C-alpha cells in the first residue's frame, strides 16, 4: 500500500505545475545521525523541501551509483560525454532522472527551486538540455525521497537527523567521499556548543 501511495504521489508531483505553499527558504539539509542504522538512509545527506500540507520532497546527494548517463541512455550522444556517476536520489521513482542545477535562475520547464541558487529539473526536455549544455554545473539523480504528511517531523522528533542550512556548493561537490563524515562532525560540534 505504501508503494502504491508513493507512486501516486510521484505521478502527481511529476504531472502537476508547481504552486507550493512554502518557498525555498524552508529547505533544510538533513544529515543522518550516527544512530540512524538504515541500509538506505544511514550516512546520507539529503536536501529536503516542504511541499505543503506537511509533506516534504528530498534528494539524497551523497550516494553515487555505478551507473552513468551514458550507460542509461546509450543512444543519446551528449549523455556519453558525462563521465560523472548518476546518484541515487531516493527510493521513489528511481526510473526518473532529475538534474540538480546551481544557478540564479530556474532552468525552465517543470523545475523547482530547492534553495537559493539551487534548482531541481524534472521535465525530461529540460534535463536533456542540461545534459547537452551544462552537465558540469549539474548533478544527475535517479529517484527522490517523498515524506507523507508529518513523517519528516516525526523523524526529526525521534532524533534521526541533524539539520543544517542548505548550501548549493555542498550538493554539487564533485566528490562526495567524506561528505557525510564532514557534515555529521560539524553538526555534532554545533549541537555540543549549544
């Protein structure tokens, strides 16, 4: 049932124009705490944004896969030129490729501002254009994380995540090796100094 709800939510998200009650200033950087022992979410860094009605959307930014755009799209010549791995964005809709893009303006089409200077494109024609014209300013992700109403708030209450201000440079860092360790240590120092 949960998978069916997630697929319906994904279909609604991808089909709907974006008119959310919240704005990108409500976006947070979630850093898994050391006690979050989960095969998927343990040691993750996620950019999460409210969608309204206490629902949230997010993308894991530090889990590279062994796939590249060239392997996923062998008949698309521009994809062959992108050597960076595709990252696992989350378990919902892993067949959908999203592009995280740094910039002062939306890349157009169906795109969502995640944070000041950071957008996610999910319109296939926009993602294709990013692959063709500015792949070095993007990170490509397969799938996303969707939280049901109140779910993220409950996870925060249970102490599963540290929260930090989102910084576009973190999300597009070339190598994510050591990223979680750096951010969890920073978060722990911050928590201990309060």
